[in-house]
């Protein structure tokens, strides 16, 4: 079975400093991994996805994530935080292997990112 | 950019009443999903729908829940007799035909059961 663990429920950074949101996954086969962001009272927006191509994945708004199989990690980073980055971030794994019809998403518990001025 | 739309944004219903949540997926997508997020908890999978039938459902999705794609554009979630514990944010999602394509989410419907 697939699962993801987000190691921090809250992260606070200062504007202009780097962001690191940590995620570890568990999967019995090569996973598809995603980061979604949820701003207050809004839906879930896809930031980036990993689907067994390049291990360093670039997403929207300057975010990127690196897939490390040896560490079973998929941490999200950004070099310089902006006030508008304040939101909740979800690490997500797809729940079936290639060829499965469902690809249900399994969400982590979320990391709330606060950006201080 | 095409997007998933959900209506209403907020639904308040008396316990025991039926409620229908509506979603319009992205037009060329083939797979459709419902998820829910109870306040303070993680987002949970409810059901997936493909080729006009349920392809997978979670243990949450019991006989009180049903889904339908009545007219080729809408995708609905019905709860027959609502309970207090059904209060949550419900998200609809859709994706294209390739298995590695991401799911696109709507803004959600906040369901409040009184």
C-alpha cells in the first residue's frame, strides 16, 4: 500500500529565505508523486508532479522537488519565500500502479507554511 | 485554462435530508473523483468513476452515497440521508486518459449538516 508522511505540520519562514517542506513516501512500486497547494477557502492546485522521468521536478511559482529513491523522499523547496506562498501544502502519492484504472490520490496530513515579513 | 467547477460553494442541510453536490469536470477528461476533507483532517478519497461506472470506492463510500454522470458533462455526488459526521469540504477532481496525468480539483463544496 502507498502512503506519504509529511514530517512537519507547521513551517514558518521569513520572506526572502528558503523554504523546505519535507515528505517521505512508501510505495511497493515506482510511485507517482505530487505536491498540491491549498490557499484559504480555495481548492487544491497542482504545484508539480513526478512520474519517473527527471528526478528534479520544477513546478509553478518557483517551487521544485527532488525524488530520492534511496531516501524515499520527495521534499519541496523554494529558494526565496514570498508572502503569497503562505498556504497549506500537501504531498500526495498516486494509489495504483501503471495500468490501474483508478489512480486514487493518497494525501499526507499537510504542512501549513507561514511567511513572516 | 480549463478548470473543474463545483456548485454550490456552501450547502447547509438538516440531518437526515438528501443532498446533491454538483461538479463539472474538464471537458475532455475521462476519470472523475470525489474526495472529502473533514475540518482539521487529511483529504480522503471517496470514489472514482470511469466509463460510466464506479471503478473504486473507499470504505467511507457506503450505501448512503451514490455518484452519477447524468448528461455527459455533470458529475454528481448524492448523500441520501445526511449525518452530522458528513460535514466536510467535498472536492471533485478529474483527469485525462493517461495514468500519469495529474488530477485537477475544483474549489470544493463546504457541506454543513445541522
